[in-house]
């Protein structure tokens, strides 16, 4: 029970961060670009550099 306060606090922060700009999350991994959090269903792109680069290009052009 030594760390119970820390665990409780961390759970509250995690729950509060759950819905940001209309997106579910956070999870692991979580990536945010220009204030836009990559939707959970696209998080697999983070492990495929060529696909992530294409997605990142589209997001940057949409945000700009």
C-alpha cells in the first residue's frame, strides 16, 4: 500500500486523458502531431516506417 496514492493519482490522470479532441486514448503507443492524436485504429502505422511517413505527410498537409 506504500504507493497507493501514486497509483490512484496516475489512474485519474490516465482516465482524464482518455478523450482528447474527439479521439479515444491514450494507449501505447500514442502519437500526437500538431495537436492531432493519431486514432487508435491507426497506431499500427507507427511500426511501419514507409506507411507512417505517408500518413504523416497527409496529416501535416491537413493540419497546415
